[in-house]
């Protein structure tokens, strides 16, 4: 089979000079105090301008994204860009407009108390249209134990001080940087300088055009460049805070420097004392609870697991990375076989993210029984399964995020749902690296018949975002849940990071968010790799999220069923 031919990526953007960065930070210094005094009603007007301007740019945005990622327009992979790179920004903006119109304290759909006293807030669906748009899907935001479900601190407190924040943008998904900016501005009350990641700096021109209203007010600025530019801004005297979506290595270089890191950590001698928040990835586990699955169930969930791995060429911080099976379950082998089958069905993707080939080879060097499910080339990392990864502490595939198309499979010694859940939760918490995201697949009858063990598992899992019978990408994409690591990481041992983003209900004390879906979802979900109508569905969802209406919802339905 000949190697696929990918389009040439967009040209590189000239790095911003230090002189221009100084000017941008001086403008933001002026804007930070003014921003504190901009009332919610005026902020809503500014955001509506951004939404209008962004919608005009939709096709240009998608075209550049496809060009950079080696995607042929008109294929389902283009649909991924509508769903993951563009639509979440539109939804995020629109939800924030609704929040601002409610003076920062929108009405919560529902609040309940867990048996441990913890407050749990329903954040999706918020109305009948959302309920019909994702039938059977609900999302909860769990509040930290001992805290109340209070909202909108920045819109209640008086005498706040302005701040300038650096957002170090992510290079993998076009929606991440803009949504981090929105969170800093409208949830944390800080004006922002966004440094584009060199991997997707091509989107900077569209972000500038879309957020024109915020730039004109000296509330926002965009700059370009690599590590040298990032280092310059991080240490700048006019900067107050930093938010990074990236790697723990980059985080530690900023906080502790590149030399004598461990000594500095041990003594608490930071090289950068600015307040820093972060989202730093995860080896996201997929927990498969044993149950009475049919052949159709097995095939459906194999398609879903394949999609968790292959979406965005597996360059997602929440991509499924380790499948944890109960070894005494009669369907474990069948599920593995169907995953291999569907991995082979999925077309190769360009390994557009730097270092993917090297990371991939490091896994192959350690696991000589790897099952390669496609053709590799200079530009392609083939989908690959590691079928027999030991379930033990410090295992490479459980402690190193692949950030390429690799899925590890490991087994827990378990014979029934209770046994599995009682063992797999501490195993994930203690032996699988990261606390950002996890996925649980569980039959509806198993949920019912083993309710106590299932609910205890949800309570005990130390992950910031959990998808039950759906990919945890839904936690990210819905906007109203929080996105970020489970709380508690120190700067010395940062793991998946500190702090959260999104959270359009402005809840003050989030612990984690959980999205629940039916065991079998119909029609084909938008995150499934084999959705046959993803482009049309993605465009319809963008239009609906920009301006929800019954007509817009009705236009989504036939497109969804053609998937």
C-alpha cells in the first residue's frame, strides 16, 4: 500500500519580538484594572461580538486545521475538527453569555447531596433542547467535600485587584487555547496574553480576528514563538499569573528551572514565584466492568474504545491509553478482537505532533508483542495495541503518556463486578499516571445490580473528569463541567496539574465532573470514528450552539441519524 500523501502544512509564523511583547504587556497592564470594573452586562455584549466574528471565520479555521493535520477535506476526519476544534469554543462563549446575563450566578439545574455530605450539581442538560440533543446524557459537577455550591465569586467580591495572565496555548486542539483564555477572563477576572503553540500557531490570525472586541479594550493579546518567547514572558515583571496546557516537563522547567530541579524542589527554591495553574495530560484509563454483554454490545463498545484512541490522531490529553479488563470475564478476548478489527478499519492519520515517532518507538522497544493495526511511514504512526502489559507499579505503559496511537491492555484479577470495581479503582489511583480523565464502561443491569460498588467507585476515583459509557472528551466539550486534574497536586509533584477551566456555571469549589450516558447510544455518537455524516452534523451543531432554536435542533436530528 503506498504511503498517504498529506497536504503541505501552513507556513510558520514569525515569532513576536521582545519589544512587541513589552508593548502588549503594557497595554494589558492598563486593561487589567479597567476589566475589573466592566459589568457583566457589558461583558456579555463583548462576548456576543466575539461569537459573531468567530462564526464568520468557521470555514477558514477548519480549512487551516485540516491543512496542518494532513486531513483531506470532505472526509470524516474533517468532521472531527468541527466537533473538537471549533464547536466547543462556540458553546463555551454562548454559555458564558447566558451566565453573564444572570450576573454571574445562573440558576443551577439541580443540586443534591451525596451520602457523604458532598454537594453534587447537575450542569447538563439545562433545558429541554439540551435534553433532546443528547438523549440520556447527563453531567454532574461534584463540589469539594465540606464546601458549598456557591457561584460567581468574582462577580460578588468587592475591591478586587486586576491581574495579567499568560496562557501558554496547547498545540493539539484548536479549541483549548481560546477556551483557556475565556476562563481566565470571565471566570478568574484576569486579562490575558496568549502565546500560541508553534504546532497550531496558524490559528492565531483567526483568534485575533474573532476576539477583536477584547483586544481593542486592552483585555487580550496574542503573541507567537517557541520556548525562548515563552521563557521571556513567564519571567516578565508585568506578568502576574500563568496557565499552561502541556507537559509536566514544561511546567517544571518554568517553576523550578532546567538545572538542579530536584534540589530546588527539595528546598522549595522556585525560579518563578508567579501563581501557576496547569493541565498536563494523563494516561487515561478505560475501565471495563464485567457484565452480561451481547455480541452487539461488544462490537459497539469496541467501536467506542477505538474512537477514544484514534480521535485527533490520538493527540488528545484525554485519549484512551490503557484498557483495564477483568481477566476472568468471558468476553475479554472477544472485546480485544473487535477492537483490533476496528483499529484496522480506521484510516491512518498524519503524526502531525512533534516527537510522535520517537515516543512510539520507545513503546515498541519495550513491548515486543505489539499488534500493529495498519501501515506506518515517515509521516504515520500506525494504530498499535500492546496486549499484555503487566498490571504492576512503575510499568512503562501505565506511567508514560504515549501521545500517539498506542493503546495498552492490562488485566485485573477479578471474577465479578464488585470484585473488579473494588480492585480497579485503587489500581488506577495508585499505579496509572495522572488524574485528568478516566472512562468507565458498565452495562445498565450491572449498574443496577451492583449499585453500591458502582457508586463507591465513582466517589473514590481521583480523576477530574470521568465519562461513564462515553468518552471523557464529553466532559471537555460540554463546557459546563470543569476540565482539569483532580485537586491536590503540589508544585513539587505536579502530575496532571492544578486548577480547572470551563465551568460556565462559575461554581467556586469544584472537585470533579462526571458525564453519564446510556450503555448503548443511538444514533452513532459524534465522537465515534465511523460516524458517516460527521461534517454535516458538526456544522449543524456549530450553528445550533451559536444560536439555539427548535428549528436548529430539528435540523440536527436527521444529520445525526445519517451517521
